[in-house]
């Protein structure tokens, strides 16, 4: 299956739109903010998750692999996107879920079971070994399956996320994106490794100073020559999926002001950070900024 057949079988609409957002706080400093609308590439397969799994699916197809296994929490956008792709493509999908939701399925897990996924609940301690013992156990049990890491963040993600850079219609001084498992940021950095003009700024959505940097560095090829990237850790709001009334209110107001839906786990923290950084004059006057809207609205149900 070619890339194009795969995308059209799954009804993926690319390239995603790249649109300017009116941003009153920024205009006095002549700062322009654009949004790359990866939230809108498909109603079910959320933005950056498609970018990260695309080449995994092509790899599965090319190697005649009919079973995919992956990992995530009970609200995981990654399991949701991959589970849907597998269902549409007629592949078996095993979802390894952190924690036992069997008596209390999240909307995401309900979707997965409708899509015939084989759902396995494991406790936190077992889940922690997802890249070591648990992975080995699964590989022994299912030697013919493809095991995709949590969040879809593997070296395949670099190529898929890098396509975002190839789609851009203009160059930017900054590209800003949320960071959780690091694959998206690593892909952006990798995609920009031929230019030092653009700085990549990640917004950590969980408490992870140094840890998040390490995840990103570990995914990048050792010879990576990219110049400028960093992760800001001031906007995690206490941790992964933690939120404050202020953040929730921001998300609601943002939707009204910009006619753009955001949610508090990823994109809400991203745009909140952007607003605050602009207000605090983090970006030099006349900067052109691209915010990557990574989607994720299913998780907010
Ligand atoms: C998974 C996810 C992220 C985080 O991306 P990573 O590559 O894991 O850092 C950001 N936004 C949304 C909507 C996501 O679902």
C-alpha cells in the first residue's frame, strides 16, 4: 500500500491548514501567530498521533504484519488513534492499558472495544516495564506482532512528524508544540535540522524537567545537528492532565475568541503558555510563531 492509499483509506486530509490567529496582545510588538491545524486532519484520528504512527503502519503493511500492540493510559489519544486505524485496516490490535478500567470504561476504551480491540489492563508497576520486561513478554507471546511504544514515539515518528515541516508554506522564527512522550518535538527538531533559522520551543505538559529533554534527545539520531530547541516547564499545571479553574476558563474563552477548540491536557497548556510568554515579552518583536495544534479533543470527553 502506498502512503497515499493508506491516507485515503483512512480519510486523512493533508496537508493541514496553516492559518494566522488574530492575537491582540501580540500585535503591538508586531508578533504574528499562526496555527498548524493538525487537529483537523481527521474527525477521529487525532493530529500528531497520525504523524507518529503513519510510518509504523506502512512498515506493518510492507512486512505483512497483521497484529499491532501498543501502550497507554485509560484516556490515551494514541491508543484511540491507532486502534481506529487498525480497525479500519483490518489489523488485530492489542491495547495494553495502565490501570484497571474494566468496571468503568472511559469513552476512549468504549470506542476501542467497539473497534474490536483486545484490551489488557496492567497495574502501574507492570506498565512501568513497557519498554523492558513487559515488552519482552509480549514479544515472546506474539512473535508476529509489531510492538509500538507508548505515544507512538519511535524513530518512525521522526519521519512522520517531519512531514509537518515539509508542508509549511513559510518559514517561522519559532515553532511551539506540547511535549509528553517527546516524539512530536523530536520530529519537529529533526525536520528542521537543515536550518538554524527556526527555534523549536516545547511546552512540557507534565512535571518532567530533564526527563522530557532526555526523551527527546534519545529519539534524535546521534548525528543530529539541529541548533535551537528547548522545553519550557512552567506550564504543566501540576502534572499530566492536571488543570486549574484558570486553565479551564482559558480554554473556554479561547474557543469563543478564536473559534478554535482546545482542551486542557495538551493544546490548552500550549496556548496558555503562548499567551503568557507573549505577554512577558519572551519573543522578540516581529517574531513569526507557529503553534502546532496537535488535536486530542477525544481525550476531553
Ligand atoms: C500525545 C499528544 C501530545 C504529546 O505528544 P508527544 O509526542 O507524546 O510529546 C500532544 N498533543 C496531543 C493532542 C496528544 O494527543
